[in-house]
C-alpha cells in the first residue's frame, strides 16, 4: 500500500493562538482532500540562535560535512523534518514587530548546514504555503510574508500564502469566519497541488500588479535608480512603470527561472563563500590575528548586576 501523502505544519506562535488555529484549519482543509498532517510546535521545543561561528560554512568550503556545532536543542530535528522529509509544508508564523517572530527567525538562520548536506532540496520538487498573522492593517506594511519566504523559497514551490492582519487577542480569529475559510482553502490548495506533477503546480494565491513572480510578495527594492527594481527576497530584476493610476512591474522572465534561492542562485553564492573562506585560510588569517588584540581588549562591557 502506498504511503499516505502528508503535510507538516510548522507552528511558530503560541499554543492554540491565532496562527496555530489558522494552521489547524488549513490542515483540516487538506484532510478533506485526503492528505494527512503532523504539527511541530516550535515554542514547545528547545530553539537556540545561530552564534555566527561559521563552522558549517568553513566545513563546506573544505569539502567536509557541514554540521551545526549546537547539539543541545531541537532545531536540527525540526529542519530535518521540514526541509528533508517527503512532505508538503505549511508555515504559520505570528508577526509581533513587523516581521516574523524570533522562534521562526532562529530556525531560518540555522538552516544552512542542513541545506549544505542536502543540496537536492533546492530543486523544489515539493510544495508549500505560508500563513502570517498580525502586524496591523495592510498600510502598516507588515513583512511577515516577505521574511517567511526567505525560508520557504529554499525548498518549496509556493502554492499559496495569506497575511491576516490585526485579529487581536489569542483566539480572536475564531470570530473572523472569512479568515477561517481562507485558511481552510489554503490547505486544500496545498493538498491538491501535492497530487499534481510539480511542473504543473501554479501559485493560487492573490497577486498584485507589482508582485514578484517567484515569492509573490509586493515589496520592491530600488537598487540604483528607477525604473530598475528588485525583489529583496528573490533578487529578481524588473522595471517599474505606471499604467494610468496603477503601478506595475515588468519582471525578468530569465531571473524568475533562476532566483536567489534556486540551485543556480545558491550554488553561485556558495562558490563566493568558498573563495572568501579559502582566501582567509591562505592569506588573511595571520594578519587578522595580529590586528585582533586591539579590539579584543577594548570596551567597557556592561552586564546586569
């Protein structure tokens, strides 16, 4: 008997809070299509931040297996589940201060060793979706979807995403039936997409005239001068123009095929990392040792009494 298809829901908010309620509603929608689910609650697990030691990238640069030096928490287990296992993925994150919360950011920043060991995940042969909850009204420009895409775009073809604004206290989203049904439909869309060949999967969420063709967020960065703009997540280039009272972007189709978090984009970046690491080992290490004492001994470091 074939194994039943499965979605993992990564819940980074409070237990039975608004973001988890919407995640569960989405998984109930997937169940309608015949897809099972598992939920990982980040807040109930041990989650420690990246220390910036660069052990994983230095190991990768030397051709060794990349491993995180942090061993006494659950982040590596989380990443193996959501990045490597054969499953769909729905990430549900709260926005406390404009962008995704700290639990999610920690997991995101710790993903590199797992990605280095499993480069095939960049082929994006699986699907995913994002639920972002909080951040005020839309004109507050919450960055929940933008920052969550930095994680999801590494491994998944995005099927759907929703930004749910200002629902209030935990559980208050239950009084907003339009959000409950929208989350359920998101789950259905993920489940349906899992039944299709990956080449036929399309984004089914809402798009704006300026939305990036990869992450489908509507935040653009002016790199040098107009009309040239870039998606700050995917680094897809476009030209912005006005059509009457509407702003639109003509995006580069070639860039959209090879965005920042594609096999090509990541491999290009990793080559740069390798070259910088090797330069440090072969040319700069002794110079850094000579200059470091000036900074190591400086500063009135304070701590709470």
